[in-house]
C-alpha cells in the first residue's frame, strides 16, 4: 500500500468523511478546517474525477485518473453495438418510417402531451395527480 501512495506522490493517506449537514459539535469550535470541508451535491459524490480534483487540491498533487483498458474497451463495444443496432433498425423499419401518417400521429401525441400539462408539471415539480 505504501508503494501505491508513494507512486502517486501522496503526502498522507487521503481520508474522506461523509456525513449529513447537521451540527454535531459546538459550532464555535473549529474541529474541521475550512479547506477540509467540501460541500457537494449528492450526484457529484459518485464522480471519480471530482473526488480526485478535491484530493489533489488539498494535497497539492497532480494525480491523473487512469481508467483501466478493459473498461474503455467495454464502453466502446457497448456504444458501437448500440449505434449498430439503431442503424439496423432504421433500415429495417425504413418503409414504416416513410409513411407520413406515422409522423402525424407522433406529432399529435406530442401535442396532446404538451397541452395536457405534463410538461408544465414536470418542469415545476408538481405532482401529476393532486389527491389530498
């Protein structure tokens, strides 16, 4: 373990404490330094690059994120398989997609959804049904 941290030029072992934002100690006491407190959103905590940037800034290092080769290959295969599937489906459904009645029905469905208030409720975080 020491070799791994030395190879990345860490000065100390990084220690991350995750907790809810609530007072646990005397607020006047400086238990944590202001530089050690990182206020993040819940969806940012799972991003590896954001965590690495915070640790690099605190430890004055420049460690780069290295993604394993198998992960890169798997992601590329998945993307190209999905693109290939979409291309095959477009050519398979070509005669169906040329029909103007299909596009007219899609347009009418979109128009009904837009006028029914679903878009407004989604944008303003209203419930779809208001049964109280």
